[in-house]
C-alpha cells in the first residue's frame, strides 16, 4: 500500500510542476509596479489551470501526510543518544588501553 501511495505522490509532484509551469506569469514582481489591468484580472474567477493546481496540490499534501503517518510506525521512538548513554553506563569502569 505504501508503494502505491509513493508512486501516486511522485506522479502528483511531476504533474504539479508541469501545471505550474503552464500557467501564465502575472508579472509585476510580487505586486510592485503592477498596472490597473492586473488588479482587475486578479479579482476574476480562477482559470482552469489555477483550479487544477489547487486540486493537485491538495492531493499531493494528503499523500505526503499519509506517507509520513505510515512510516511513523516503522521508526523507533528511542534516540541515538539514549542508546549511547546505555552503552556507557556499565557497572565497571573502563580501563584505557595503552599503545605499548
């Protein structure tokens, strides 16, 4: 099941990049120096590509979160530092080895 969702997630990522690149650039550098016409067009209803982008992005986020939830069960809850501390806590002190 995880592999199917992972493949679907990769396909969605590729589609999302493609749809974003197909969209017309609004220009204006984040609204700086934009003309009055661009303000009128920004208030109009979203085009087909805008709606498609929103749907693909939503599906991508859902699949990414579901993959994270699935992989959470496989990850151990103990940290690496806890494992190191357990190894260092021995009942007998360690004697350093000499090079001679």
